[in-house]
C-alpha cells in the first residue's frame, strides 16, 4: 500500500502543471550547444521518472492482488517452502 501511494504522489506532484518536475523539462526540450550530453540526460531522466512510476504502480497492484488471493484462499495460492529444500 505504501508503494501505491508513493507512485501516486510522484505522478500527481510531477505532472501537476506546466512548471512541474516531469512536465517542465519535456515541454521545454532544448539541446545546449555547450555540452554534448548535459541537458539531454535531464530530459530523459524526467521522462523516465514518469514511466518508472507508472510501471511500479502496475507492479504494486499485482502484488496487492496476489496477497488478496492468498488471504482469500483462491486457487493458485503461493506455497512457501522452507529455506534449503
């Protein structure tokens, strides 16, 4: 549950407006003449932060559904094996 809220906060704060931390670099894309890679990496990392939050949100939902199935005793329950066997 903490992972879901963290990803939600990242997406809400990061995409809240034009000057937010994810939207601003992507909307103002420019390549500096002084450095060969400096600003370009900033834009890539801003976009990756949003993609990472979305994919981790999907992963946390899958963990939540697996745990719910284990609690309810649904078919396909994970069987915990002792260490070393």
